[in-house]
């Protein structure tokens, strides 16, 4: 079976399986479950026991248990499917395995859809409850499960009953028969030889198969052969004659007859129809529809249109605060923290560092966190005017704009983490570009000219600042060369570029830091392992490994060619794993361990919850808790965490008109700090001595006192993980998260010295510190005046409360946090007793 878009992994304790899926082709199969299909988008053909049905949007269709069925797509589709296993049903309904249901909404006009609408509404409710995972949702699903059974029996049960498989012996026989056919379909198999294997008469076996498979033996064999033949038609260029004979048909005529009977068209007509839709890959195979392109937002709207008007009634209302008590001994032996998350931050391109707004934002973050390095794209972009060639084809270098970038960084005490790219037009082999403001992503036409550019570039800064300064810089070779969108050469081409870059820089000074490859596909391919093997063989082991992390389970921009902007990229699904980054770091370290590189420095040169520059949750309080959670979970595990990015002023896409447009930055395009910025500001107040850590809290000590940082992280719900446009709009952005109750954390701080303490409490939540929520409160104006911008800047600060406490015994600190909230407590001794 090919479920290309399944997202629901049901709790094993629940008596059903419900999932959303897009289908290209699901081969003939059967199972001991009743299956209900609700078409949300597109069209599909469903074949059941040799009968073919066409389903359109809004159609509801039921497949009885043990019926042989297959599904073929007609166009891009999205289905809600629910499977009800018979064994679980029999625990409540003794003879349910003999029931026959008939549920085919397409047989009735709009005036006779009431019973089907009742069923659609119930399916929508089940999907909503599972999507939100509110407290006690398993109980509610079980309640809806029984309601579903009731509706099926009340409205769709037929009077006739089907014969049961009378014994385990008969079930085993049926499985042997179907397995035999699947294993031998390429041969000329007959009912006579199968009867000898089963020690049954031909007549008895023929009736047995007709009864339990719903079709004659010969048609069942043809259906299996057709399953494989269709795949050959779609995925190969084999002649139809070869496909017929390879899949067990006695002749082309027999193949054509069976195919037309099943698909209502000839094999050649079917192939022509398929070829009109997909594109060929480099290996000359056909790829069916790209289901990520479906307008799933419209499909979800259609699904949830069947919800009762008060959809909140569908979620178990449980606003009871979840309470947790934590004991922390502040005098326990502690370890030092390096806070490597402060080492690196990022902006888009080098040229953007010359914009006044970007410079001001960099200064703001420097003041809040004292970050040390800045990474950026495009040091060699044409807009930097570093490289050109004269009429004779000789290189000409100009470091004017590069100097201005470096000088600004020096003025705020930040060093460059230089990604060596992209390719100057005059040095590029091709005109392949990426981004709205284009950057060239081809390999160099002349590798020696590339080497000479590096020598001139580094030599220039040695002359300006000396070797001791350049020794502190990092040189990263290219950006995401494992993705076609950023590297149009082959793997070998990148290795050539990397080796030449490495050797050129090391010849200038063997202690200069050269690394890479800044890849994002750690788990999806063996790219990194091949790269490390190359480096060992060629004696060019990097000084550091860099990688990127966006929380996408499937991020494959290699599916799309000629990509110039982010709209054309396929970012895949957002992972439902809330510890995605932690596991990615662990996976990378395991790969490096295998290659005996366990001590190499690791730099995360881009990371975020998403790579999408228009994800509307980026502006919300969610992002504050996301940043705090991930940085504290991975504290000091690697050498840097380069958050992508500081600013919304980034020219990969056309500039957005709205101030809160879902940009990836910590600060908006109007210089308004977002909750994410204040998350970094609060992180910057942590001390350098670690005391304790647990779920939702982090405790440190400094020379001035103690710091307790708290967070209440709530992940995206299932549908938003599946589609970053579902159920969200410019003003309503918090309904795409899992349902979670407020939490109360009660801390017993043991062994604090007796005395008078000042306690500073910072609250960062939807009411305090969220410029987006203040903007909505203002009326969500599309255009902002300078006065309105100033108001937002002044009113979006985290709340600060200061109190004085007298501590003579253990100090009890109680904190209440709403979902997405971050709080910091600074406990500062004033006077000892």
C-alpha cells in the first residue's frame, strides 16, 4: 500500500485507526476491519470485489471487512480514512463479523444526505479531538467510537448477512491461497494445481474462493497481475507487450481485455493519461503527483465545516492547573556553563549588514546576549562587487563592501563566521540562481580562479588586521551543498570545491579554521558519511562540522528543479517530535563517532522550528518557549547554535507588506522585537554555574545571585504539522497548537543562606512581551504609522515585578505558567541574617 500522506499514529489502546492520506495507488488488499473513506479533496477510484466506484469530494464510502479492494487516484486528493477492526467490535457486538453495511453517499442527491452528514460530522469531530490531544482525549475518542458504531448500524446496515469465515482453519486457507497467487502471479497458475496443493476438489475450492474473495479465481489472479502491470506502466518505459508477458498474462490480447474490464480504458490510453500529468526524473522514471501541492487548507475547511457550531465543546474542557513540586538544593556541587548558544547568530546576506535597520537590530541583540560571531550568506555575491573580470578575462578584486561589513562587526565586538559563497557571476559556470534577490549557486568555471580569489580575500584581511585576528575567524565552505537548490553541481563537484578551498586556505596558514559542509540532510541520506570518507582519503579533514536543523521530517528540495524562491521548495511535514533538535545532534555525533571524529567541533549554523519565511506562528509567543526549550535541552552540547535569523529584513523573498507576516526573525521588519527576541534576552541573564535542570525549568548561579528560567512549551497540533497553512490566519494563530492546561511549578529551594533577597520576576507571554498580540489588540492594522510602531515597541516588553523576601529556612517559590509562557526569576541576596 502507498499511503503517501499518513499522519495519524493512533494510541495502541484505542479501538480504531484514523488517518489522513493522499493516495496514488493502493494495490488490491483485504483486512479484518471495516474501512470508511471520506474524500476531502480530489477524486479517487475504489474497486471492491471487482466492482469499481468513482468518489468525488465530500463522498463517504464504506468497505466491509475482508472485502478485497484497491484505490487509484484520478487527481490530487486528500482522504480521511477510519478503520474499525472486527476483533475489537466483537467485544461489544457478538455477530458484527456477519454484518454487511452499504454506505455510498454518491448514490443520493443533496436532499437525501442527512444520514451521511451525520456521519461526516462525527468523523470531523473524531479528527478534531485527535488533532488537539486535549487532556482525556482518549476517553472522548472511545465515546465517539461507540457513537460511530451506532450510526453505522442504525443507518447503513443491510438486512442480508454475509457468511462468516467459519474457523481459523478457513482463514489460514484463504491466506495461503492469496499468498500463493502473489508469489506465483508471473507463472501460468491454475485452479486445478491449487486444488491439489490444498487437497480439495476444484469445484469446492472454486466456490470457497468466490464466497470469501468476492470474485472468481481467474479474476483474482488477473487483479494481482494488473496491480504489478500498472506500476510498470507508470514507473517504467517498458513496451506494453513486455509488461503483459512479464506479469503473467498469456498474451497482449488477454492483458488488454483484463485491463479494460478493470480500468475501463486500454493500457495505452492509461499510459498517455499518466504522461500528461507527471514529469520525468533523471533516471527516466515517472513520478506521480506531488501531493504537497494540494490545497489542503481548503480540504481541512471542508472537513471542519461539518463540526457542530461550538467546536470548543468537542475538546474535553479541563482547565484544572497541572501541578508539579520540585526540590532544588542550591548548595550541591555544580558545573560551569559555557553558554555556547551565545557563540553564533545569523543574518541573511553580507550586504544586508550594511542596512541601518539591520545594524541597529544586531546592536540590540549584542546588548542582550553578547553573542560572539555572525554568519551570513553571499560574501562573494555580485552585489558585494568583490570579483569581476576585465576584457581579457583576468580577475579584478574589490573589497570595499566586504570591508564595510567587517568594520561594522568589529565596531560591535562581533567576529565573522564566513560562509564562502555564493559564486560571482563572472566566475560561475552557469547562470543558476536562488532567492528573490538572486545569488548564483553554480560551481566555478575555473577552480584556479576560485583559489586565487580566496588567496586575495584572506590576504587582504591579513594585511588589514593581522594573522592573529584572522585566526579567530571561521571559514565555512558553501551552504547546503546536499540540496540541489543551493548547489547545482554533483557531490564530486562539491568535494572538488571543498578540497581546493581547504588546501588553499591551509597553505596560507595551517591554523586557519576551515569546515563545513553545512548540510541539512543528516538522516535522509549518506551524504555526510561519503563526505567524511572523501576528507579522510584526501587528507582534508575539516576543523569543524557544520549542519542545519529545521524541524521537518521530510525536507526534500531535490524534488524540484530550477528553484528560484522559497515558494517552490518542499519543506515537508513539521515533525511531531518535540525533541527533534536533540535527536538530530545525537545522530550527528554518532556518525562522527563511527568516523573517529568524536572530538571535532560542531557548529549549528542555521536552526529554527521551520524553514518557511511565512509561517505565521513565527511571530507568536510560541517561538519564545520553542527557543528556550531547545537551547536549554541542548545546553553546551555543541560549539554553537546559530539561530536563523536575527531579522525579518532578509531578501530571500520579496519584502512583506505586513509587519507580522511570519518572518523567521527575532525582530520584525519595522524593528519591533518579537517574543523570540525576549526569549534570548532572558536566556542572556542566566548565570555560568549550573545547579539543576528538569522538564520546564533551568536553574543557574552567578556572582550576583540565582536565576530560575521556566517555560511551558506547547507543540503544533497534528494538522499544522502536516500543513503549515491549516487552520490559521493573520489574526488567529494560536489554534494550531495542542490543547494544554496551565501549569503550576512549586520549587523548594534548599540550603539558601538566611537573609534578605530581592526577587525579580520577568513574565513573557501573550499579554506581556508579545508585540504580535498587542498588534491584534490594536485592531491588526495593515499599515503602521511611526507613532503606532513606537507604541508597540514600548508596550510589548516582558512584565517585570520586584519583591523583597526574608528567607530563614527553605524558600518556596510558586510559578504559574500559561501555554507558551516563559518566566525568569532572579533571586539576588541583599543582606545576610
